[in-house]
């Protein structure tokens, strides 16, 4: 159901009647605001495959300007955006250097191998951040036995590291290595605007340290669908053909772009509220032994270590669900809790109470 401010309350029937569900599984579960719904209804549209959708064109132009790139392309999802980038940058038989827990490697169904015919070269980062010396050591030399390094991919914020902000200095150092070796760099910036809000640095500052970038509109920014990839004009021309090959050529897609424009113009600054609630959640859970916070909280993701309890992460997920709280198991003993604009302070307090309750 929708509240007056456009946010949503998720409700689920239980044996005790109607139970308010607090959904901390991901920032992808948000519903479009009332303003987004109105904008989608009223959007001026055309055929985007012909380049004739004015709202799509406006979104792409604004995103390119915001990221400091020549051009941009609307795609259906962050995964599609990342895969189009790999397909556009690489040739079959090449290798992509990735942090060992990168989203592209862990959560995209092996698509870089299945679609692009390339293999991952995994490098351990520091809190998800690739280090320049390690990247340089992973680049393949000239040898007929080795695949060529076709791409280096970084992720900011880093999901599995706990929403970690990758320092701008680390990105600059990796980019310098890449330029020396004439290798492109792609930024999986699905949650880049969380980094922007956490650091006070503009999105362009991070995008400048990459050849191409993907940003997601449907995570913390609240759009129902869509991501953007950006780079130079030649890259976007080739990426557009890959989008078509993958079935991602949309027609009157301005109804989606209308929400995306609101995401970029009105939903970025409020991410600070999500970050504050995540810190409050982490501090409160850390004060409830035997829970521990597994990683420092930089943005809107909390990684909770439940190894001190008698339950596995999966069992904890099921127990807190009985109190109306939905969370995600991220391993045998780690639970991820993700804040977003559909959750207020009362919701966070309900989640804390649910975790306290199961220990009794």
C-alpha cells in the first residue's frame, strides 16, 4: 500500500493476522514514488530503437553529462549494462580482471563466459578495492599460451564487501596501470551514487578514472527498471548494437526514462538517510551479543555475523521473518541488511527488535 509521501508499506498475511513486513533484503525492492508514477503516465514517448524517444534521449544526455562521458545508453538492468560493456570491449578468448567477489563474477550467471567467450582473472582486493600492483601483476604478458587481458572491471560501491566505498585514489592508481598497458577499465557503478553521497565527490570524479561506467537507477534511486552505461561515442554506437542483439532494444521506453530522470534529479541526496539508518542499525545490533558487524559500514549495507549464535544465517533469516523482517543470507554465518527509502526509523527499530527477540 502507498503512503502519502509516495513510499510503500509491504504487508504479508500471517497466522496472527496482518503483519507489517520490513524488507531489508535489498535496495532493489523499492516501489516507484507517486511522482515517478505520474511522470511515467505523462511521459512523452517515441520509438527508441529509431532514436525517437525524447524522454530516453533526455535521460541519456543528462546521464552522460553527469558522468563526464560523451554519450550514454539506457539498458534494462545493471547486469545487461555490464555484459554489454564486456561484449563491446572484449573479443572471445580474452580475459577480464575482476576483484574476487565482484558482482560481474558472482551474480551474473557466468555471462561473461557464456555470452562474450571471455574468462575471469580474479584478484583479491582490500575491502573489495583492487590494488594497482596486484592488477599489474595479473595482466598477461605476450605469450601464445595465455589469454590477452581485454578489460579491467572495478565495482563501486562493492556489494559483497559490505557496500564499501572504493577510494578514488585506488581507482586512479588502477586506471594509470590500465592506460600504460592500453587496457580499458569498466566501472560497475550500480551503487555509484551511494559512493558520491558518502564521499562528497561528484560522480564524474570516479567515472573519470574509467573508460566506461554503468549506473543502476533501480537500486537506491528507486526507479522500477533500468540502468545506464556511458562512454565515448564510438563505444556507445557499438554498445547499442550489442543491446539490440541481446533483445534490449525497447520501443516507447520513455515511460521508464521518466522515472530515471527523477532518480537522478531527486533521489540522490536522500541516500544520506539510508546511510544514517544503516549505521544506526549496525550500532544497535553490535550492542546485542553475540552478534557482530562483519565489515565497516560505509553506505547502506550492513553485514551481520551470526556465528556466535547457535543458528546458521539461513535459520536466522527464517526466524526474523516470523517477526516481519526480511533479510538475506550472504553465506553460512553472514546476513546482509540493506536500507532504502521505503524504510523509516520505526522500521529499523522493528528490525532491531526482531533480531533481539530470536536470542530469547
